[in-house]
C-alpha cells in the first residue's frame, strides 16, 4: 500500500506481492501485461495443505528419489500419493533437486496442478459442496461462496486434456544472472494472445 511505481527500477514479482499483497501484485500484473484480471484467489501454505487433504491426496510420479532434510521430504522414485505437508514440501522444494531453480519448481507445480485437476475431475469433487465450501474458507479471495460454486459448476464439463499450463518466456536478467526477466518479443506476443 502506498508504493508508487519508480520508472526505470525493476522489482521481482514476489517482492511486489510481499510489499503490497495480492492487490499490489494484481495491479502490477495488469499494468505490465495489459491483461485485465477480474478476480483473485490466494492460496496460503495452510490452505494448500487443507485443500490437498480435502481431495484425499494427489498422485505424483517421480523419476528419481527425493531426499531433502531441509524440506523434511523423503520420497522414493515411482508413483506416490502425497498429502498436506508432504505435498506442500514437494511443490515448494528447490534445493537439491534438478538445478535448484524457481523455473523447475514452477514446472513441478504445473505437473502437480495437472494431477490435481485430473483427480478432482475423476472423483467429481467439483460437485461436492463441502469441498468447495472448505476451499472457499481456506483461501483469500474477492469471490463469494456463490461465485466459487458457480465457477466449480461451470468447470464440470471441462476436459482436462484441454487445459494447458504456459510459462512466460524468460531470459537472464543481466544485472543479476541469478534472476530472469520476461523475454521480448515472445512475452508480449503471449500477453497479446
């Protein structure tokens, strides 16, 4: 709140969220992408764990074992169903997996969400009022419970193969090679589409 844009200065998006919360990130994204955002849903760590437990866990398939003491995550290679804290550790893990980048973490989160969508669709959890009500109370949003139920009902006919997760094309941020920035013209073309 009260943070004005500083022409010529750059700030990571997660800092924008930390400094001004969801409304600040919302306005920043609208301003930089020129895409209108109607509503938002913020899922905190406890909310995430609660929602995963409400849907009775999410299946993940690992090509290799993950043993990370810092995240308290020990999963062997293969297919596993993860719940609560274990699911949160899986989607947040960055250290000692792959190249340790946020970009790989985003890919893992997208795969997790795809698995969650398949689970929700297969078990008809979108029609479960209790699950929707619990989810509505677990998140921060500007939507009412009625709005969320309407969205859930509209998604019942959605074919999960029609859903695509797309990451904004990025390139190295030259002032700090440990960070990335949106790559142009590809990112602008994506936002225009």
